[in-house]
């Protein structure tokens, strides 16, 4: 089962989230540099809010959402520290939203999922609901970008195979335009210390992990 909000809250309250590196993921920054971030942007599973903060500072209309209230509080503090007070964050359950009568978030031209999709690795029902929510929120012709930890190499966290991404977007209304290896950066904290045995951080304290980067277009 997918972890409850209280579990996610604890890693922000204790500052033990291994995905907090103090900056955007390089793969996401490269998407922006190469023109793949367009229009209204959603950052689901925003966590510390690094991508919402960076994109807001660049002038994008973006909102970051997270299931955990502590994550949203952390992201708002982070935005204030980085002097981007207009960065917007909301508490939202991306799995449950598919069953909501209304859509409080609206639609988006670009959805940037950095390390959310892979948390559903052992919960196919939640994963399917999440993909349906993405379809509901992504405007026709818009793109969903997924950066997910890969099981191709040793690492920590919920790692997945490329087929899980492909198979999740086979329903009508989606086209996987690109799916390729990339990298994700994390840090070693008590939460992942056992899984990270043998991994060596770089000079900045970050660990480079194998990842998948997918570009998926809503076609209907």
C-alpha cells in the first residue's frame, strides 16, 4: 500500500527526506532549457518545492502539490528563503483526485513528476488512479514528464523498470514519445542508510542514481 500522509510528514518534520538536495534535479532543469516546459505547469509530489520555486522564478505559471501538509509547509519556507514568495503550493492527494466531483486544480499544459510515479511500484491500483488523475489534469496535447528511479543499477528508494512506465500509459489518450535512461540525485539519510551501503556521495554530499526520464503526450 502507498504510505499515508503521516509517514511523509515525518521525513519533512525531521529533515530526513533523502530526495531533498537543495536544488532542482538536473534532468528537470534540462527539460526547461530545451523548451519542454510550456504553459501552465503542475509539480505533483512537490516535496521541498525546488522545481516549483525554480520555474516560478523563471516566470512560469506553476503550482506544486503534495499529499503531506509538512511537505507543503517545508516548500513554502524554502520559497521564502530563496526569495520566491509568489511560489504556490497546495495540499492535494493525486490518487484520490480522480474520484473527486470537481477539479480544484484545473488543467495544465505541462506536468512534471519528479520521483512521485515510482512510489506506486507495489500499489497497482493507486498507480492506475494516479495515471487517470494525470489524464484529468493534463490538457489535450499537453505533456507529462516523469523522472523515476530505475532498477537498472544499485541504489535506494522505490526503483522501477521502464516497462512499468510504458504499461501504465497504454490506454487510449496517451502516447509515450520518449523513454530513456537519465539520473536522479539524492542524499543519504537515516531513512535510506541501509539501502545506501556502499554508495559514495560526491563532494556536495549527493548520490547519483539511475533513473528513467519519460515524455508522455495526452493525445485526446
